[in-house]
C-alpha cells in the first residue's frame, strides 16, 4: 500500500492583515505571537481571518477548523451604533466586534472569539449554562423549603402586635385549617397576604410562625437572590416553586417572598425588559396557580409598599394587607418580656424603664439588647443576666448609629 502524499509541510498561521501593494502579510501564530511574511505571491486571494500553511517557498489555504481558536458562548445584551456587540460576562459587559456582519439581536446567544468576533448565532434566545438550567421540583425544594427546626417557635415567641397576631391566627384558621369548609361554601380562598412595615418589625418572623403553627411547608424566597443574570431563569424558578407548593405532601404550604419589591417593582417605560417579564410571570402565577384543593397561600413582605407594581395589589392577588408599624410602649414591653423568657436572668429587671426609653425602636433593635446583655454577663463571668447588664446593653444599642423610622404610635 502506497504512503499518503504530503503537498506542503509548514507553519500554521492566521492572517491578521494584508498589504497587497508590497506583498506583505501580517499573521499570528497558534502560540499567540505575531509575525510578518514578505514577498508573498498571489496575495490578492488572501483575506483577513484566513488560515494558511506556509512552507519554505510556498503557501496553501487550510480549512478554518484547523486553527486552534477557542470559541466562547455568551448572550448579547446591547448593540452599539458602530455594530459592536456587548455580551454578558456575568458582572461586566464585554465588547465584541462583528466585522463579518453576522445578523444579531439583543438576547441572542452567540458563538465568538476575540480575533474573529461574532462567528454565528447559536440561538435567538438566551441559553442558560449548567448553573442556569431549568430547575425541577426537587431543586427548588432543596433550595427554598425550610425544615421544621428552622421555623422557630410559635405565637408565644412573638412579642407585641396583638392585632397583627390576631389577623395571622385568623388566616390559619380560615384559610389553612378550614379550607374544606370554604370549598363547601364555594368561597374563593385568600391567595395572597402582604406584610408591610419598616425593617426589623418581625414580618419574616411571623411568616415562619404561621407555617409552624399550621404545619404548612414553608418556602422562603429572597427577592434579590432569585433575580438571575440569565433571562428566563428567574421565571422558571418561580414556576417550579409554585408547582412544588401545590404538590405538597403536607397538603398545605406557604410561599413567602421577602423583599418582594425587588421582584415586583412598579413597571414603567424605563424598566428593564427582564424586570417586566418577571413581574408578568408573578402576576400570571398569582392569577392562575391551581392548588389542587390544597391550602396554599402566598405571603410577601416589603418596607416599600409604594414601590410595588399596582397590578399586584388588586383583589384576587394580595387580598389582605397586614401593616407592621413601629412597636408602641405596650408592644415594646411585651417584646422585652418574650426575650427575657428565653434567657437565664437573676433578680428584678427594669423592663418597664427600658421599654419607656426605647421609643422609636424596632423589634429587632429591642431583641439586640438581650444579645448585648448576654455578652456583658458572660464577660463578667456570670451565668445569668442581671439588671446592670441590661442597663449597659441598652446604652450599647442606643449608641449605635440610628436612622429615623416612621409610623410609631404611642
């Protein structure tokens, strides 16, 4: 059998530019270095981007696939007036030239490299990578479903706000525990409840208590975390969370959106397209999710109710709104008493004095007093919190930088 013939043995290069007048070709090598080929013949057939095999006395065209150029995949985020394509690199946008005039549009997925620029359109819509694949029900349960141990205590562990607790207990009794009676009456159950109020007033804490007291599955969705860089990924995740809740083996579930204003902010002409799609998806889910006869309630919390899209607040979506104001005097005293019950204390504590002095404080700030008091007592080598520890703790929390809160009622 005869051996295969070899037409030319040489160096593989890629053309960077051509000077047809003097027969000079500027090239780059696979190792990234650049060079110049002179006295080249027939340069009129050589174009930028071509791959050549150059021997001692002649050259030949080589197939483009022989060039070891690493290509990448990304999503187009913008196209500049000069045709430059801006692609998504996670945190930053990267400019890529498009000298080949490949027809691209925003949100196309493209293949490119730094030398050739845009090579081709892979898909007309964003393609998510392995980290952005469409989640399944098991994925969202692992990521968003809280265990019973993580839900904390019951209503006795929620100090103050008697009207808020009464409304929460009514929610459990009428919407979760007596769902079958509502169905028999043919009444439409409450789909959504909105918790509004300043930060640190216990909105998330109460949502967990409702789940624990009602034995419902609890899906905690943080608004800022669910917003994904991959267009469509956030919407997929939302759909799967609703699917997981409506197929709950417990037959009752709560989907809790913390900082919902980051997901469902008021839409306007300046809103990003991905933001508008996410709001539209949430509205669709609120309107159309079928809980299959099970008790599923959406609870959302925000301290910026005015920033929410008005469409979210219409009847049939968030039917109830429960407002958490700043705790008044009796609320503050009850919050301090609840904190004291969980700790080892000694002697009579000046809870009434601290409650009176802490006007304008949130529940979170009041709870921080006990953390500081425990540190003071432990630092002194004692196993119980005494009155002087509480006094020092109050001073420590009071001396921290404070921001004014509104809505306090005395």
